[in-house]
C-alpha cells in the first residue's frame, strides 16, 4: 500500500518520535517520545489511532482519576492583542 501525504501529496515518510500536545477544555497534556510517521517533504505528522487513544486515556487518568504525571511545568500565557 502506498501512503500519500494528505497535506502535500508526497509519498516519502520517516518514522519519528515527537512531542505531542493534547488539549481538551483548556487542559493540556504534553507527551514525549510519541511514535509517528512524518512526511519528509512538508513535515505533516501521522499517528496511529491506538497511540492517540493511549494519550487520551492518560489525560483522563491524570485529570479525573488522580494519576500523578511524571512531571509538571508552569507555562506563561498571553493574549496576542495585549502584547
């Protein structure tokens, strides 16, 4: 089966591990070393459904079931119109 990038139409991909940021209702979860395939031409990233489901479950476990995250960081937030 030939894969084609939905964004640019190219066919060459490389396997990578990236940082993925999951957001739901103004809450965030950053996950490191997430496996994906990335288009070598435009950089569009593709994730398997099972990978994204694991991330979503981890988000639920942290925010609603009391799981302790490995690390937490403080992030400053600005409104563009105010800078």
